[in-house]
C-alpha cells in the first residue's frame, strides 16, 4: 500500500530554530559539503552551511522551495533553522572543513536526517505515482529548479517513499535579479530534463491541484521567514525588506503567468 501523501500545513510555515550542540561529520556527497549535527532538541540534522561556496542565496532557495513543497503536500523532510557556533569546528580534523564551519557561525538551514535513505534511481524504483511525479515537476518548474535530473535526482527513497531534498539551485533569478518580471513570465525549458518526466501524469491537472494553495498570505509569510542575515545588501536591494518585496513580487508574477511553464512542461511530458 502506498503511504498517504503529506497534507502539508494548514497555516503558513514558521520554521523552528534549534541550536547545534554537537558536530558529527561532514557529508561529502555533492559540492556543498553539508554537515551532520546534533541539536538541542536531540535531533540529527543535515545542515546546509552558511559559509559554503553557494552561500546565502542557496539557503534562501532551500527555504523557499522546500516550504512551498511542504505547502503543496509533497514529501519534504522537516526543516529547521540551525544556530551554529564555529567552536564546534574543533571536532573536525580536516582543516578545510574546520574553516567552513568557522565561516558558518550564525543561522544555517537544516533538514531532518533520514537514516538509511538511499538516492532515487529510476531503474530501481520505487516507481512514483503519476500524480506525485507531476506535482513535483510543477513545483520545480514554478521554482525554476535546474537540479533534479537523471544525473543528479536530488530525491531520496526512505521507507519506499520519495523525499525531496537539495533545492539550492532553485530561484536562480536571485543571483542577478536581471529583469525579474520578464523572467517570472518565461517557460522553464530545462524541465524537459526532469528525472520524473517519464513517470508523470498531466501537468495541467497538477496545476489545477496545486496553484490555489499558494495564496498571497502564504507567500508573504514565506518571505518573512527568511532570516535577515541571509538578505545582504546588493545593487537595487539595499535592505532585507527590499529583498522580501522582490521575492514576493517574483513569485506572485510567476504564479499569475504559470500557463507558460505548465504548457512547456506538458509538451515535454507528451514528447
């Protein structure tokens, strides 16, 4: 029997904050080298670090895309904000990792550690339900996530259920904020390479199921949840409030113009 889908929260997301109490080990899969840490709630978390090469923008993308996925009822591991003291780096003998942890003092992003989880392999399965595959594709097209391909699925299988991880490449508009309104209205041609495209049902039906869940109140609460420290001043965005307005306007426009990315995804599915 297929496990029930996570219904998602009925209220806008409010991420808990935990304090890292013990550094366990680096996880060397992928380029960002997240850390496995224990926190003051006795939980183990895979922590995406502030000081990693992808920086604050990747953490923002993780938070936004992950919480949107949760809102849509998709299987996303529980997320927390993790306060990390660089002194924990002393437990790591590798000098490079020590320096990474020291640079990451402050607020980081963590996902619940799923012991025994394996990377999803299309040839091995489990085969995802068509509606679930279509819903994940819709999410990734909305958030412009370029990184869920056969080469790098960013999906785990835990208790024979898919779990969505690693959204740091989503919302790539925020690396330049060049013509955000025009960008928000574009289709997302990279969706043709999505690892779940061969399994997906109708993307149009997914749109009918999902779009109404992303109302303005939810999106406003979502951008409010971004820590101020992640929103550094840059050209045209002098403070955290300006950043939040930019993210909110981008998502609202993309949602209103979603026919472009829905139709593009459906063409790719049929092809």
